[in-house]
């Protein structure tokens, strides 16, 4: 099954932005000297330029992220958070970096409840200051760069500073998202930056300049992340959040000064005896849920069934349904909640979960499976599709897989000093209790909200890099990443073909099939097995790099504006 071309094909976006030199690599994404796969051509170019100057994969990740925050402000930026996996080729070691936002010290479990005790609607809570978590991207990148950087910190900011001052062309995707956005014009700074005087979205091709963002980056380049987490920038962030015209928030200067990025042990698990798949641990649920899904599917011969088989996609859907039942019951910030990770990923447990799958019918709604762990009450949460992902490998074989977000498109809709402030606190459960019991993902001071971001690294049997991949997409990220992994590891597709596969995603309810693709053909066979299917737009943003026989091969999702750029 191959996805049809999309209106925001990477080649069109690349040529629109006059990066024709980079476009030439898209049809033959092969390299041995380094590679960047990212969601916007200008961001990928910034990362490649750093690699060409002798920078490491981590150095290139910083340059890429800073440009993405400018040219793709709806998805990520320095006002948000991120998760990063790093592969160090010299010692074959994977390190996980947690830059997830935290709740302010003044946060309370009931802050998203109305006076009558009912939970707010999602957009009722999102817009304004109450949803803004303490940003983590810059502290995380600073920590990781100390560990794995090669070039001076300040040099990594130069591409984004230059582009913010000179301006960039508004792409069709960014224009469409601005035009369709209902809340972005609520606040004066956002309205002036994204809209014309008559209230319409600035048109495609408009050169958008952001001198305020350039000034912010210049300060951080010269003074380090302390310039962001203290002083005038921090004071402006707090003033904007607490003084929001809508939903004033609770962040303080002490919250910013006290923010800590964290090194964490990655979650790694073998797959079919020849691969080791590594993901992020909590507070994201992505790594564990991807590994649970793969661990269940390991009990079935997907390779024999093939990528076009309804029987294979039935198994994938059922494995995901079982993994999500455990995700929803057990996973939250492990610094606040006891998360039974070892038990969830244990081979005999996943074998027992796989035994629940029947080839001729659906499971229905499975219960969480652990008998020895406390299952927290289930509360429905809305996780809108947004976020960005990029993968980078340098000439020494070091790799970065990083997923970054401001949560919903354009976050809280508030800007300060040229960047968007996140709305990540709405990734918490709006209800602190259910059935008289605390909800695992409730709001608590200093806590990090549960995420679905799933940056992933795959190693071979000798612990050499095999694959770096990830995607945006809310809670569907888990399904998108799983699809790409199965495409490469089970169906022997190259990374681009694996990304191109139509999306078919099951979480806890219907099986969503990507409209206007070959996935439509799965609807009737799956419905015959009892699946409820829905055809819908499933805009993944998978960006991956595959290492094979000493050569790098890249893949960029045709559903967005991403590209792959290589270093010769």
C-alpha cells in the first residue's frame, strides 16, 4: 500500500524555498557523510550546514530546532518541550534526554475544572496562560550539548538568527494553518505577526521577519540557557502568562529558575532477536507503548502476511488496542507515580497478551493486564495532532532522534519575544479523581504531563545504529512510529517506503484508516472481523534515517513539508 502524493510534497516545498540543491537528494536519499531529515527545508538546511562545519549530530539538532521554532511555529519552539534520544557511536550507547515541560509550583489538580466541578472543554482550557507549562527545550539542548557537542554553543544559533532577521517565505501549509485557526488572533502579538490588517492570514510567499526572536536567540547564544530561565526574558514570560487576558496562568520566576532537564535511562527491548528498539521512558508513554505493541506482534509472523494483508493490520490493531489499555491505566510521570515498566515489557507478559488476540474477531475493549500493579482509573483525554520530529546522523555515526512540541497547533496562542508559548498543561487529565481514586496523570506541582512522543532508535545485533525515526500526531504518534518500524524491520522496506505506507491506527476505540489511500481497501475486511473503521485524514510527520551496509538512507513524510538533506 503506497500513499498518494500530497499537496505539501517535500519537493514542492523545497523548490518553493529555492533549496534546489537540497532537492536533488530527495529521490536518492543516500549518504555516508551525514544526513538530516526534518519537517521543513530551511530547518534541514541549517542542520546540514552545521554538519558540514564539523558539528556533531547534537550540534545539528540544536540548529535544526531553532529554525523549526521560526518556520514551523505551530509545532515546536523554545517556548515548548521535547524528548531526545542520542546514539554515541564510539561506545554504542543510547542516552535519553527529557525536556518535557513541568507544572508550576502553584498548579492544582482542579485548575481545569469549572466552578461547578465539571471539566473545561479542551479549547476552553488551552487558550491563554493557564495551559502554559515551564518550557524545557533549551535546558535540555544545553545539557545534551555539554555531553555530545563539538562546536561552540553560540555558532549553533547563527542560522536561526540570520533567518529570523532576513525573513522566510510563508509556505502553503503554514498559511493554511493560520487561516483555519480560530484562536490565534486572540492576542495582539500573535495577531500582528500572523495576520494582515484586515484580519486575513498573511498569504503564501509573504516574507515573514521576526527580529524579536533573533534578539532572544542572540541573548541565549551569548549567555547560555540562563538568559532564558532568568533575567528579562523570564520576567516577560511570567508577565505574559500571569497577565493573560484569557485564563491567566500561575507560572513564577522561581518555576523558570528551578527547571531541570533530565538524563534518563532509555527503554530498550529486543525485537525478533536481531534488533534492539530503544525509546523514551516516562513521562512520555510513547516509548513503552511502542515497545509493548512490538512485543505483542513479535508472536506473529507479519513478514509472511505482508504489508497489504488485512490479517496483518488486524493483528497490528489488536496489539495496539492491548498496549493502549495498559498505557491508559499505568503510565504517567514516573517521578510522581509508580510505573510498572519492567512488568509491562516482560516477555512472558506480552506473550500472554498476544494470546488474547483471535485472528477471526476483535477483542472489544480489553482491560489492563497486570495483576500485581495498581491500575489507576481511566479518564478520557483529548490529544490533538501537532508536534514535529527530526532525525540526524553525523559523519561519525552519532545519531539524534528528537520529537519536539508546543502541544496543540500554536500552543497557548500567546507569543512573547518572538516565540509561541506552549499549552502542554492540557496534556494532564482535567479530572484529578475518578470513582474516588486519584488519576495517574492528574495535575501536580512540578509534574510533567504524560505525552505520546516516541523518538526511536533501532540498533542491530552488534549495537550498531540501524534506524532513527519518530513522528508528530498526538496519541496517534505511537501508531505512526510502529508502522514505520514494521515497514523496515518486518517487511524489509526502505525507510522512505515505510513512511509512505498508508496510516492505519487503533488506540482504544475505532480503527482509523487514512482516507484517499490504499488503506480504504482494509475497511471491509476489518469490519468483517468486527472492527469499527473510520476514514479520516491521518497527517503523520515521520522523518527517519536508516543505516544499511555503511550507507545512510533517509525518509521524509510526503504528508508534510519535510525533506532529507545529505552531507556528501
